[in-house]
C-alpha cells in the first residue's frame, strides 16, 4: 500500500456507518452465489466498541477494514474487507501484515479465521499467505496461521 492518500488507523465510534458501507460493498459480489451469507455489516458500532478494529481511509471515506478479537490462546481475524474499487492496491496485504504484527505484539503465537466455503478465491489467498485448514463443515472453513517472531 504505497498510496500516501491511504491511511490505516484504529477505528473510532463515528466510523461505524462508513465501515458498514465498506463491508456491504466488499461482500456484494458474494451475495448472488452465496445465498446464506450473513449480513457482514450488522453491528459495526458494537465491533468498534468491543474489539480491535482498524480502517483504511481515503479522502475521508473508509475503503477497507480489519476486525481482530483476542481469544485465550490465539488472535481471531474476525473480518477483513476491501471495497472493490480499491482492490489490487495492496490494501488487503497491508491489513494482513497488520494482523500478524498485532498478533505477535499482543503475545499470541497464532491467528485463526473462519471463512465461507463458497469464497474459494479467499481460501486460496489465505493458503498462499501460509494459513492452513483446521476443519470444515458445509459452509464454514476454519483456518490457522502460526506467527514466527523475529528475535
């Protein structure tokens, strides 16, 4: 993410509506092929209040975001999304790097995520980034990535 007009920062309460719009835009392409996809933008204000949320801002608009939820023994990557018009600019990769950095900084050795089985392109991307499948059911694939800490 080399565009100086893009800024990653922690989300604040007033970001909830913009983050919800970003999530709606990012998940729109899946709606037609995954009819049981839950509403990913529901509860953005609560996510920001209760969890670790980062957003990527461009000209005062939220164009991407990341939700982390620390668990007892791992960091949960609860959501990551990039608005389609900003895809391909390295924003998602920058957010994944942030996720790994925060996981290590907060003392966790691994990250986990759940993704929909119908999001094959995301699953392939996660595998290329070093994530491995833990388990799957009809709709959900759970994945994990170990964090290597530099000494």
